[in-house]
C-alpha cells in the first residue's frame, strides 16, 4: 500500500475538494466503497428512485440526498457531492455540454443527488479471493455491452440493461458467484454466465463501452449488471439537466466495502 | 398440507377478491411471499420511498405501483391491490376511520401503493431449519416493541424503529442470524440480540403491539426490524388519506419465498 491507499475517505475527499486530485479515484482510500453519481431535478426524482428500486442489480442505491441538499447523509455526512468528486459531466437535453471539477453553482434547491454502488467493491472481493480480474491487471476499462435484457420500466425511465464482462477461470466461477452474491448493494451476483449470444451480445471483442479484454482457454465470460445502465436510461429521457461523475472519477464514501456484505 | 396451503397465489387472491375469504392470510398459498400494504397520495410517495430506501431493515420494499395504478407489476402483474386483500384499514389525518374489504372506489389517480416484505418469509425459513418460533406454535401475534433506535429521517417521515421479538434457543442463535441474513428483502438479519434494555425495551412481557410470549431458560431474546415501523411513521405525518392492510390480512404475491434468498 502506498500513501494514497492509506488516506482516510475524508482526507481523500479533502484532496479532491482543494483541487489537488483531478484523476480517477481507483486506489484512493483503499477498502472504502466508491459510488456513481447521478444528479437530477426533483421533478424526475421519484420516477428515477422507482426505476432503481425495480432494477436493483444495475441500479443499487447507496444514498439519495434531500432535494436541494448535496450531503449524502447516510454514507458520508460531512461530504459535499457538489465539490468532492474530481470530475463531473453535465448533460442538457441528453447531450453532454461540459466537464467540470465542481458543480457548486449548478446545485440549486431543485437538485436531488443519487449515489449508486459501483463494481470496485465486488472486484476487490474477487481479488481478495484470489480470482483474477483481467482489465485491472491490464490497467484498462472493463468491457461493457448493451444487452437484450429490458429493465423494468418506471414512469419515463426505460431501456436495456448494460452489463460488464469479466473472464473467469472455470474453476473459480462458482466462487465468483458466491463472493459477489454477498454484495447486493454493489451489483451483486452475475446476471449471466457463459453464453453471450443469449443476452444479445454477438462479439465479445467489440464492447459498446470500455476496452476489449482477451478470454483465455479455460475461462468463462461472466456478466454483471453495470452502473452505466441508469445513466444511459436517464439520458434517454433527455432531462433539462442531468449531472454525473466522469467515468472512473467516483465519490468516496465513509463506508468500508465489507459493510455492504450481507453475510 | 391442506387444500388452502396448496392454492396458487392467483387462486388465493381470486378467493379473496370474490369475498369468500375475509380472514388472515397466514397459511394460504404456502411458500409464496406475502406483503404489507401502504397506500399514500402521490405527493408523499417520493419521501416515503426515500424513507424506505434509508431504512431497508424495517421497510423492505417489494414493489411500488405507478401513481394511479393498483397493479404490483413486479410481484403479481395480474393482481389488483384494491380488491385482493381480505381486509383494509383507512386512516384520515392519522386516525383510523374504517375497515373495508375493498378500496376500489378510494383508489384514485393520485394513489401510490407500496408492498413491503413481511416476517412470514423469514419465519418459514427459521422453521425449515428446525428453529422453533414460539408465537406461531401458540397461534398468537408476535410481540412488538418501540425501541430507542431512531430511523433515518427522510423529508417529513421520521420516528423510532419498531422491532419484533422471538425467543431463540442459545444453540440456534448463530443459525438464526445466518438463515435470516439470506433474506434482506423481508427484514433480514436481527437488529439486536440479547440485551433488550440497550435498545430501550424495559419489560419483555409488556409489548407495545401483539401478544407477550414466554422466554424459557436457555433462550435468548432476538429482535428483528418490524414492518409496523413504516405504518407508524407514516401515521405520524397525518396524511389526508393513508390505507393499509388490516393486521395479518396480507397481500399474496406470485413470488416464491426462496426467490428472495440472496444466496
């Protein structure tokens, strides 16, 4: 572990808040859960929360702010979601209009912030169990694919589930299911194992997002629901304004990964 | 198993809908999950869903209807929440004003129905593991207590957690934790084991709701979050109108209990 690993979540957020860290957050404050951010106007908040409720695998909710507040009271009561993330993306009418390092002046009394679990937590659990995670070994983005699995609709929110793929050695597949099942708050168990065609994925080497990774002899492609799903679905609604973290630039909570293990 | 045990959920709901079953639902369509009902005006729905989100142990959400619809699309797409429960209670301004066997004419376009997990599911799991559940053996209501554990506030919704108590033989306490941990959607693991004083319960033989049950030598009182919590909290807000099931008269879903096991 280096010094950045050992930062407390509050120290890491402070570094970010002071503008001294504008890079991806992977490796910061190791062992603490990081989350995806989606900020939407109050008018869409109930439907979006309902969508998450109905689709807990792609949209595992860690925290929701009170309308107008940028404080994630459950997972980091001293944090400020408008300044504690290294890079944000602002979408207007479904189009990205800018990237910023804070969104203080955009967070008006109409805004509701959603923090959703991310795969970092279960990937740590896999690695702690000796199960290799190829894209991390390579320093790449995980490959992500749109599937033919439709999310359950909620109001205006609907669309296909996006999944991430990790090649898992045959001997470790059962353990990978067990390990990730412990963490339903961060995508949980896989949604599919073994046959990409049947969930509408025709070429594993042409992901819709992220980088392709090689599948070796004796490995099985295993698919987990992905946190890109709610962003894609929200974008489809073309809200007047929507703000997210920039990919890899996550929010660091005060909650230890292991706290999200159900057993 | 008798004939009522073996009814399918649809058959049981049909019996109820035709007015041929106005009694508690325990034992109907065995093996299928039953749920608590809370119906609130749309204006309160986001805050209530947020409250449930922040307090998943007492308020495990199984399904939420679209505003105006009485169809729980996730757990029983052919059901009608306004007629498929044997007995309802209607509260106006926080006071119970009537009990009815249907709420068809009250379910206007402003209504949102919430189905919350109930303890039947994890009690079946305990009994399937050979762990005795005293109040069921006796045919009584489970004893329930207000605690000094404050729920996490959401908008206008706040208040103490209500828990249910089951005396568990010392040798079975660990197994009881394991078994109920599998079912986070129906209250999940206990919230306290062993020392009622420290959660604000001073006399185990004077429950706030339900019937007192005896704790034998060699047994430990174990406390689970209780589905009465969200009703108590919602009542406190004194909504213009709120409708719930009558105690024990639950909604029968199409989902098998085991489907809610996370592993």
